[in-house]
């Protein structure tokens, strides 16, 4: 049971770290100084839907 709890904690920490890193990466502006999406969640959702559509 202890191993299961540790596994879940590490899994959640991994997802949190990945979200934080990708959000910081998203918030950087491109070469032209423009951002294509209004927020990170919208960009993630649209990219996910586009992958499914492909």
C-alpha cells in the first residue's frame, strides 16, 4: 500500500512539473513578439483536438 501511495505522489509531481515547464515555455513570445493563443489551456486543448483529428 505504501508503494502505491508513493507512486501516485510521484506521478502527480511529474504531471505538475511538466505542466509548469510547458506553461513557462508557452508564455515566452515568438520571434515576432506575438502569441497565437490567449492562454495556455486553450492552446493545449486545441493542439490535443488537432492531434485526434489527424
